[in-house]
């Protein structure tokens, strides 16, 4: 039971840090917008969008995500387990394959 409590505490801490980072980024963007001293590189934005699409496609192909027709994305149980354990998708697949083989 102690392991579960510690894991839950670590997850809460990570969520809190993530929220703080998001707030800092939002404030930076607001400051830049207010000053008018910024330039959006749309080519870069398109590259990031393409990269994100490729990542989602890879994770869907490896059965970590399900992408629905309405473009909603949900994690599979494998995806949730891999994310919660902080194991890379490749390592997660090896572990999953070993578990399937052992059955």
C-alpha cells in the first residue's frame, strides 16, 4: 500500500509542476503579445503540427492510442500503463510482448 501512496504523491507533484510551467508559458506569451515584440514562424508551426501527427500515428500503430473519426484520442490500457510507469513506448512494447508470450 505504501508504494501506491508514494506513486500517487509523485503523480500529484508532477501535475502541480506541469500546471506551474503551463502558467509560466501562458504569462510569457501574454507578455510577448502585449509588447508586440514577437514573430510567429508559421513554417515552424506547420513542422510541429506534422511532427505531432506523426507521433500520434506511431502511438496508434503501436496500440498506445485509439484515434476516433471525430479526432478524439484516447489511451489504451497499454498506453496508460506505459505513461504511468514512465517507460518508453519501445520498452513498453518489449515488456508487453514478453507478458503475452508468457501466457
